[in-house]
């Protein structure tokens, strides 16, 4: 099996096999993979986990990705409506908004990279913030445009260009980084479109979920990287961000998550 995830911090010799999968775990999206085989290796220094497999990643994120993961247009809207109606005590998104409010003011330009269902942006917009977002998946983009109205872009982050050179005050990357083979490139790109002293908010699944076994949502096939607090912090410091706050939490949905606020310096 081939390594599909890359990070500059860990040496190949420090990695050891952790979990092996020869069939799709229950609850994982069915991508129709024949001869399912994958594994995670873990770094003995920083506990970062790397994904190994032999199928083509491009086939996972084809235009049917959101259809496989969420269903059609109507189902996407239903999921959105269901999530926005959750109370604070059972909503991951509303708790995320609450965390971020401390670092935001109404003049800020907010940019959510990989806005997905746009629940986060919708909640911020409702509170009067200036929001914008990026979503590479066509169906999720159309949905986001429908609920947020303006400043939603349909392209991968590598292809995003600032118009009129206005940089953002606050950029969020919620449960996105773990899907990307080379997270360092994404962080570098984000640094370029964030103001000096601007805030970068990141959320990733926490590798501490491994203590509950290999079939956890945090360890699904789309997650090429599973971060530890140390590996996330190391990555951000390497990319010249100053950590303000990094926490490990269990979310209302039961997910183990690491979140962090970092300053662009
Ligand atoms: Zn490491």
C-alpha cells in the first residue's frame, strides 16, 4: 500500500503500523471501492497518523462525492435545515461559532475554506458578520450559494485568487485539512490570503479517538491525516503561525476534535 499523506515533520523510520482495514467500516460512505484495503501508520514521536492505500484518490472526490456523502440537492437542504435547528447543547456548529465570536468583530472579513453545508457561515451571517466561503464540490457550492447568497466560490483553494487584493481578517478551516494529501501547501496558501495578525481557526479530528477502536468516524477513509495536538501545533509553527489556543474536545455529536486559533505573524 502506498503512502497517500505527507507531512514534513516525521521520519519514515519513526512510523509504525497501527490499524489495518480490509473492508469498509460500518457508517463509512460507500465509494464503490473494489478490493478495499487501507491502513494507518502512527508516528512514535508526535502520534500523527498517515493513511496508506492503493486506490485512486481522484475517484473518491469525483463529481459524485457529495451525492455519495450527502445525497441529492433536496437531501443536502434537509441536512442543512436539520442542523441549523439543533440547540446549542447538541450542535457542533453553534459551539464552533461561540468559540470564534471571541476573536471576531463586525468589521472583519471572514472566509471559510471548504464551507460544505455552510451551517457555520449561515450562523455567523445571521449575527451580522461579513462572510464568504469556498467549496470545491459543485452540489455543495450550489447549496451554499443558495443559503448564503453572495461571496461563495466554487474552486479548490489552490486556484483561489484575491480580487482587489483585500486580505481576510479571519479564515477558518473546519474538518478540511485531514482530507488533503499535502496540508503544508494549503496552510501556505491560506497564509498568503490572511492579513498580518489575522486569525486562522482550524478544526481537525483528534487521533485520541483510537482508544475506542479503528472504526471511528475520525478514522474514515477520507481522512488521509489524523492529527494529534502536537502534530497540528508543529505544523502551524513550521508555517510561521503563532498558536494562541489549542484544545482537545469531545463535541456534542461525540466526535473527538482538536481546535486551534493561530495568529499570522
Ligand atoms: Zn511525528
